[in-house]
């Protein structure tokens, strides 16, 4: 979708158009793959937490309180790709 | 052994249509043609630059933004004296296995240096230019990044430019 | 991008593996190679082929007559890969048959 298409969708609340784009972006142009990638990222995020390892919660708290929305949203995308890479099932060409 | 005519077709047929279907309005169509700038001198007297859309950059610099949903509209300078070992690629949109083994398959920096050393090409600009071709806002790309790179190419004294991938 | 550079008086030529995309974008000069995405100059270690593609492109700077032309480089992906494999074997980089 062109950027204008996405902006119009955001303005009019067309959530289907927006999530469709996210799935395409995460799924290397394939919406069904994109859905699986979203699930995969969450599974990879869950696994390391099962044994309650220590996490740098101060860093997380500081980041969430100090950083702006654009940075945090960008980080969300970065974390998605980081986590799917962790799974070992990399569906994209090229390198991060 | 000669190949059939299908050997000379692009390996991913209908790429424009496919991408435009998935991301309508994202693919560029230009109905008009830009008049050719003429090569003033012979190639052997011409200073050449190289512009890459492959996401090649010097190691240790901030990676190109491959996760951003709308794209990365920045460019990097890559010294034309750089060794492939000092460079890395960041992009997600096409296979880099060949380039990972031999960067010249996508960024022929060593071949260009050889041609300059042999005098086939008059010389190279001090820097080549690199960005990521993937972006969802072609208008922004044209307005900002395309103009920035074009200005830098001209300011650096390039008398001709090779671009790839395109 | 390429058009912006040409407009500043710097002659340009690009290398494409996606003929249909280039036909839409109409850059001033382009050469088409029937290669895989990301392998615009050929295959690893095949220095002659890489050089040849560079030279075919640079040749268009002087030779192209009309803006928007796409020139075909007379080469096939099958040839490129076959020659590349032979070169790698000769260099000792490939000791067993690999698929693809």
C-alpha cells in the first residue's frame, strides 16, 4: 500500500487495512506467513521467561518512561525481528 | 550449448505486478523520459561513481533500518578504497548469499578499482553511495533521498554514475 | 534516483534483473541481466563475468541513443552458475557437489 493509503486507513480507523500491511511487512509479502511470524515472535518471547530469569527491569522501566512513542514503536518492530531470528526459522532473504 | 530465449527472461517474472498488488501504489511508474546527459569525454577520461540500493555499508556504522514498516531514507558513503571485508549488508528484500561470499556480485567495488587502475575508467570518486531500495513512500524518496544523493554525486565530481541494483 | 542524477548532467546507467520494474521506472539507461535478485553482477569469484557486466553497463554511457532504453546483456544465469561452480572448484572452494 502506498503511504497515503496507510495514512487514510489510520485516519478512518480501517484496522483491517493496517494489520494487513503489518502482516505483509512481517511476512515477506505473504499475509498468511505474516500471521505466523507474529505468533512466532510471541512464542520466542515467552520461552526465555518461563524460568523467571533476572531481567534488567530498571532499564526497561527507564526506556518506557523516558523514550518517545516513535522510538518505542520502532523498538517493537526491532524486537519482533530479533525474536523471530532467535527461533532459527528465518523467512526473509538478506540480513538484519 | 546455447540457452533458450527463456534463459534470458527475468528469473522472477511479473515482479512489478506482484509487488504492486500486495502494496498498491508503492511501485513507481514514470511515463516521461529524462533527456540523456551526454558523456563529454571518453570513458578512459571520465570519473565514475557507483550508487547501490543493496544496503551495503562500512562495518561499525549504524545499520540501515530494515525493520521500519515504511523504510529507510538515509544513505551512507562507502569509500571507494574500502575492502569488502570492511563492509557489510543490511537489507531483507533479496538473497545475499552470493554477496556474503563475494560482495562484488552486488557491489563490484574491486572490479571498479581494477578498471580505474587499468585506465579503462578515468578514475573513481572518493566515495560510493549506498542506501536501501526498499521503501513504501516513493514520493518521499524522490523528494529527499534521491535529491540528496544526486547533489552529493555531482558535488563529489562524478562525471558518470553506475547504479545497481535497479 | 537515477533520473535525479541524470538531470544534474551526470550520465547514468543501471543494472537490473527485473525488466518489468525497470520498464515502469524508465531510467535513462539500463542493462538487463537474467540473474537472481541480489546477483546483479553474476556469481561469486567469477571475476571475468563481474567485470564484463560492469563494462557492458558502462558501454551504454556513450552508446545509448534514446532515454529509457534497456539493453540486454548476452548471458544466461545457467552459464553464469556453471562457470562459477567450475571456478570455485578450481580455486578449491567447492569440494563436493552442492544442490541448486
